[in-house]
């Protein structure tokens, strides 16, 4: 007979046969006499851990389900903490919760206590009524006619039906404890799913006090404060099984295993997401996030295809690029001497040295760029409008239609409730509710302090960006001096592409990316601190306030460098003999110029480095950091394989997801959304990169949530919140930025003006464009402070060269309007402004027309919502009528005909809600 060894409570090894251990493993435990529910009764005998199943989510009796777990370490100097725990756990039992403690001798580290919490039916029913949780009362009788044509094509992407729809479809109504027999209650133990149970228990934990009487300190309330002051080390609901293996307990759903098998593995990247199973296991808030992320990724596919086609068009028209041919031609570009790009350290140079960059620029700066910018303006509108429809369908399917009012009234933050001192009549509900007594002076002071802090940090970002710009100006001269003899040309493949402009752009972008990451880490703590100080009323209000602060900061942090390259670089440089300087002429930091091919290729470089760097770093950080921390935290369990690693200990060693876990996921995706919309005219492949990243992101997020994090407390949300308004704002701003990029950053408009108005042969081609776009300057007029130093000029330069060229439209030396702007400059400027106005009006007109054409709520969803509301009223009416008939037939007004619901201890329980 095989023997299984384990560690007893006293530390000695015992032996147990497999038949003994497996005989009662169906429920996860051997049958013991019910233990005391008091968590601070330490005198009870230790239960042998080898008699328990690793996957058990039940008390020792194998019947009562563990809805929540608290852990703590009994410190040597922890009398105050012990007193707090004793009072807190006593108050939890007063409201009806049942507790069971695992002694530290049973834990893996030998010092951690675990308090297991179970909510009986009476408590669940009471708080389901308080929280207005919707439960089924009738099977859905509306036929589903949403079959797609040629549905068989989607078969490879489908998941099994029991995974996609783990629960039947019902009509639901808010739970009413006095009408319990109105609802479809087959089994009280499983009527409320585990996600609802842990949500109810957390609601109680957040509001339960740890003082003796009502005269105590009102601030002494809630599990969050107890976690912050170290009374407890963790509080979390349990996963239902190990992610790689089904639970052997028939009463466990093993939803975590199903999520890992069908959703969290990377090789499922082409499969649809099991949104209903995600919602069932993690709650609606996390379900909405993954629904939005999946929908966003699907819509990116269309943008990526069109962007790739535009890029391919630029590649196929490579040989038709007339202006690049002129730049590279030895007889044209090789004979054009360009003025120095910086003072003293930069010499004269020939135009054909920018041959490679001009060819690269054509890949992104062509006619297709204009089409793609217009397409993305329409695409973003379709994305937002179709998401509203998808969100409306989810709101109905997940019983979130009337949730907004409940969110405001029933999910007050405990931090807000503890600060309330007065009651006020709510004009809508006509009930008194707790309100925060804040004077106008105090309120204005906090608001000023909060927004002054935000402004200070945004100013810090701008200062850092100015520093990076100064670095670009200073280091360009150094690179130009180092590369004047082209030592990099000896490098194969990449050598010819390395220029002072490229080296400056790449190094500055990398430095800017590092600064972005550092400022992010610092500002996150500040944003949370100032939001806590405002004491928002509800969780929704708290997240919205934090969202606005964080996004304003991130917007400036991530996009400011791209805005500089797109709209400022090369626009305020002056001309030879009268250059513009960043901090005045004394600073000797001359403003940067664009290449003759334009600044668009540099904007592309900036965008690729910041966007790709952020995505790669984000995925590594999201996947690697939790894995390493969990690997280190569970090292002791790996060193003692003979001991049993219980379900609560396994989850305790995982990382906590945190209340703001989803906030950072949204923030990451919205920042990416800004990159692919605000600057997409400069890089049509941005949606393709975002698509690839998001395919990985979905699986990384699902993998870490399923395998590396404790189970989050289920929370409700009927939408993506303030992020929807932010996305709409970005969508509107993107039309403006892309119009300006095409007009002012790209050379599209100057080329079109030349071809249609200034082409000397009237042949509608680009021959002679380069010569036309460069102005002439007399070298003798260059100031001494700007002239190249000895040895900086190339060997071919001599005194016979009397003029140099620069990128502008100005009259030549000797003209009566010498060095003033030509009429062509004003024609081009007028064409640019006209293009911006026309493009914005066309795109906005199409956007608003599409938004008007597409209803936010599908017609079938609207019909189902009306049908459900009608049925609720009809069934409640019939229920009351039948109840009245029975009462009249019995001739007794005191008899109750509902299913007997006897709560012997419930009248003694305290209902923890300041909202009632």
C-alpha cells in the first residue's frame, strides 16, 4: 500500500493511506464536528492539514463555503492590533458572518494566521436586498434571432457553448427579501454565485467597525484601515481551484481552470473571449474592460489593413519619387551647397547627403497619407459608435441597465461615510442620507491645492521636454562635428543611414522615454494622494477624478515630444544671417531645422520609439514582475513538498490586484489610442503595431489575472466610465492634429502648389521642385558667430563657392525684397490653411452624420429591456394578487404564504449600511 506523509499540527510526520485521504475528498475534508466560529478562540485543537484537500474552498465541516479570507501575523508588540482584531471579528459575527481560524502552526511560514469567513443565507439575502442585486425570476422567452450569415466561417474562432454561456438566460429583478418565493431559488447554497457572495462580504468588511460602542471613534471602521495599519496583512476571496487542474471537489465550479484553458493561454489568441464566464468569475467591471479591449482590437484590424495598404503604396511608388531622385542626383543634389545647420561646429554640406532619408520619408509622406488621415477620422467615429451599441447589449445581458442610480446611492465609499457628520434630505429619494460637512473655504482650499499640484507636475514635464530640446540643439553640433568625415559610412547596411539628424533624434527620443517612465512612477503616488484628499462620495466619482488627473499628466508626458517635432521643429528657425535661438542669441542654442525632405520622418522615429518602447516595457513589466514576485514568495513551499499547500495559502502568496488595477490597464490602452489617432498621418503602420500589441495584451492581462494575482473582489460597472469621454475628446482632437500634420509637417501641400501653380513647363510633374523649394543666401553675409570654425568645412569647399541654399521661400540676394518671403510662400500658407479647414469640415461632417445614423442602443436590445420591465411589473402584480387570495381564503391577515424564511438570529444582526 502506498503511503502519503504529511505534517501534523505538532510538527511530527504522520502516515495516511490513500483510501483514508480520498474517501471523503469529494467535499475536500474529512467530516469533523462543527468547530466554533469565533476566530479568536485559539484553544481549539489543530486540525491535521493532510486531511484537507488542496483545492478546498470550504470550512472544516466541508459544507460552508469560504467567501473571504483575512490573514495576519501575531507580532510581539501587537497588543493593540490583537485588540482591534478581536473587536472587529466580534462585530463581524454580530452581523451574522461565520468565522473559522487556521492557526499559525498550520501555515507554511509558521507565523501567519488565516481567518476564513462564510456568509450564511440570511446575511446574503439581507444584503442582496440592500444592494438591490438582480436575480432571476423567469426564464428568458424571447427567441434569439441574432444568427450571422455564413456563421460557419467563424467556427475556428468559437469556444465551446458551455464556456461562452456558462449560465442560462433569465429575466431578472432586484432581490426583495420579503418576496423570496417570487424568485427562482432552487438551492440557497448556490443561488448567489461566488462573485456575488464575495462582493456582499466585502461590502460588510468595508463598513464593519472595530470599536466597542457607538461612542467610539467613527474613523475606526473598515478592512481598508485595518490593512493600512497592519492589523491584517491581506484580505481576499479565494480562487475556486488551481489554474492548471480542475478541482476534485464536485461542488467547485473550476471556472479558473476553464478561464486558463480557453482564455489565458497565448495559443488561444485567435479565439473569441468567454466574456460571460469572465463576468461570472471576476464581476462586471473586469468583464467590461475585456469586452472593450477585445472590441478595440477587432476594430484595429480594419485600421491596420488600410494603414498597411497605404504603406505598401508608398513602397510601390518608390521609383516615382521625383524629388528624391533630384536630391540623390550628382548633377542636381550633388551640386547644391547647403548652409550650415548649426553654429561654428557645422560646416557646409551637399544636398545629396540626405538621399537615404528622403527615400525613407516617401514611404510615409505621399498621397495615401492624406487618404489615411481622413479614413482614421471616420474609423474612430465608427469605433466609438459601435462600442456604444456593444456596451448597451452587455448592459442588458449583464443586468446593468438601471445600475447608474444604484452606483450613486448604494456604493458610497467607506472613507466618505466615516467623514460624514450631518444628514440631509435627498430630493430624489425623499430619504435622509449622510453628507459631508465641508465649508466653502475648506473646499476651495483643497481644490486649489489639488489642481496647483497637478499644474506643478505638468510644468515639471514641460521643463523636462525643454531640457530634451536643449539637449537636441546642443548635441546636434557635436554629432555633426564627429560625423563630418562620415566614419559611420564604413558600417555595412546601416552606415549610410546614420546621420547627425538621425543620431540626435534617436538619442533624444530614448532620453525622453526614460524621463517619461520616471515621471510616471513619481506622479502616480501624487495623483492618488490628492484624490484621496478630495474625499469623493462614490467609487465612480473617485475613479473619474483620478482618471482626469492621471490622463492630463500622461497626455502631456507622452505626447509633448511628438507635438514639438510635429508642430514646432523647423517652424521658427529664421534664415542665415538672422537665425532664431531658443533662449535668445546669448544661449547659442540655435533652433533646429528640418531636413530638405521634411520633419515627418523624424516624427515617425519619435512615435515609433515612444509608442513601441512603452508597449514592450509595459508587457514585460506586467508579465515578468508578478511572476518573479510570486516565484520568490512561494519558494518555501517548493522547499517543503511534503507539506500541504492549502488553497488560502496559495492565494495569499499571489500578488494583490488592487482597487486601481483596471485603472492602469485602461490608461495604457487609452495612451496607445492617442498614439494611433493623434499622429497616425505620420506613421500608417501605427495601427498594425497596436494590433499586434493588443493581441498579446489580451493574453498577458488574462494570464496574469488568472495565474499571478489573487482573485479580485467582484465589482459592478455599466460602462468604461470617464474613459469614454476621454476617447471622444481624443477622437475630435485627432482630426485637428492630423490635418495640421499633413499641412505643416508633411511636404504634401508645397508639392501640390508647385505642381499645379509653379511648375515651369506646366507638365503637372515634380521636376525642378527641389531647386524651387530652396532659397539662396550670400555666404559673406553670414555672421562671424555663426560661421564654421577652421577645419569644420569639408575638403571640397573653397572660396569660389559664394552662396549656399536653405529650406525656405525667400527672395535671393540682390533682389529689392532681399530675404523677405516670396509670394509662393503666402500661396502655400493659404493652401495649407484651406486644406485644414476643408479636411476638418469634411471629416467632422461625416463623423456627425455617422454618429447620427447609428443608434446607441440596438432595436432588439431596446425591445428586450421593455419586455423585461413589463414582465417584472406583471409578475409582481400577479404575485401580490395570488398572495392576497390565499390570505383571504385563510381568513387570516397575519399568515404569510411565501416560502418559510426563518432567520432566528437575523433580528440581532446589525445591517451595515449608511444608505438605508
